[in-house]
C-alpha cells in the first residue's frame, strides 16, 4: 500500500518563525495493514533518506529495514 502524505507543521515555532515538529496522519486501514492500532507505541528510525516506523512491541528491533 502506498499513499502520498504531507508532513504537516505542528507546535510552536522557533525564534526564526520556523516549525520544529511535524505530524503525519495515518488512516486506520494503513495501521491495520502494518499490524498496528491507534495508541500503539512505535520506534521511529530516520536514516538513508527514509523514515521507518516499527511497532515497539517487538523484542528485537529490525536493523536492516
């Protein structure tokens, strides 16, 4: 499943008026496909021009993703 999303600015701005945080909205059907549910804890990995979100329930973190 692939859907184009927008990183939406959120929270307060810094001294230069720039946002420091963003949110992304995921639909429940996307969470279901990923084996997750609203309110689940996740690990967020940022590397190699990618953002990877994994369930935090795994005992072992998948490092090769």
